[in-house]
């Protein structure tokens, strides 16, 4: 049951990042392993059955298990179709006994537990690199360090731009503002280069209508909407973990 629950968890995590993956069952090494073959065979059979019961296809990688037990290796595929090994689920039926780990069962007897090693991301630094390359640097809004940049067209719109900024911050949206003397095109370019998800351009017209002009990162798409509509739009993108920005 625990392995099956982990399989569901891994699928949920990788699917959230829109990553395709395959699973490999790595079995007992030829040399250097601990424990007896019967225990190894049982552990390998448990992992295989969990995959089969969950209707998950897998391949076998003979001899590539850890010295203490077999494992499931999760191979991720990025946008360039490169394969990266990240997550693992390792079933350890040997080390708990060596560590003299015990628990009291429902009937009061002492038993040795099985140990599951769980690593969803593998190396977090490597996983971060995979995500950055997978999305080509354009992270989904919910992942972006800065989700919105507010740009007033001119000084006369600064007051409204700051009002927009404060409203976004009150909604827990990561945002900033650029009121520098650079021209608007330069500030738009800087915001896009910094990979902010959405640029809100506001002027006197937007101030009158309580609206925003939205530019979407890495897209020619522009949208005009009320500030409330934009907040509803971006909150749905964030809460649903949407991959697309527009």
C-alpha cells in the first residue's frame, strides 16, 4: 500500500511540472549485496506487483539495485527529449534488521519493519536545472519568482500603478513596479528579459477605468481587462498550477 501511494504521489508531482517519465526496476547486484537471495526476490516481487497492480509499465535493469535492496528509478524526459534519472523508491528489507529497528505490532509482538527510501526529486539542484531547461526559462506563473511587473506609462499614472501594486500584493501575488525614467519600450523589454510572467501597462485611461493592459511573457498576446478580472485570471493560473501563461 505504501509503495502504491508513493507511485501516485510521484505521478502527481511530475504531472504538475508537465514532465513525462518512465520507470525502471533495478534488481539485485551480482556482487556486494547484503542479505539473502530469498529476501531480495521477495522485495523485487513486491515492487513489481505494485507497478502491475497500478497498471504502470516498467522495464527491468538487472543488477543495478542498491547494495541493500531493489529500487524503482524514475527517468524524466525534458522538452528536448533528453532522459534524466531523478526520483527513486527503494525497498530495504535488510538494513532495518542490522540497525536493530523494531516496532510493537497490534498483538504486542516485536517485529522488524521494512524501510522505504523515498526521493522524489533526487538531487534538488539537478531537478531545478531540468525544470528551467524544460520550460526554456519561462516558468509557469505559479513557479515564477516575479509574477507581475507594473509599468506606468508616465508619471501621471504612478499613483494608480502603485495602487495596482498594493492590490496585487494584498492578494499574495509576487510583483514589482518600474517607475524609472527609461522609456516604456525599454522597461517592457527589461521586464520580459527578467522572465516576469505578466507585464501590466497602465496609464490615465486605465486609471479612469480601474483596468490594466496585460502583456504575456514570450507571447505577442495582449489583453485589456479590469484589475479585478486580471486578479481572478492570475489566481486561477496559480491555484490550478497551469503550465501555460495565456
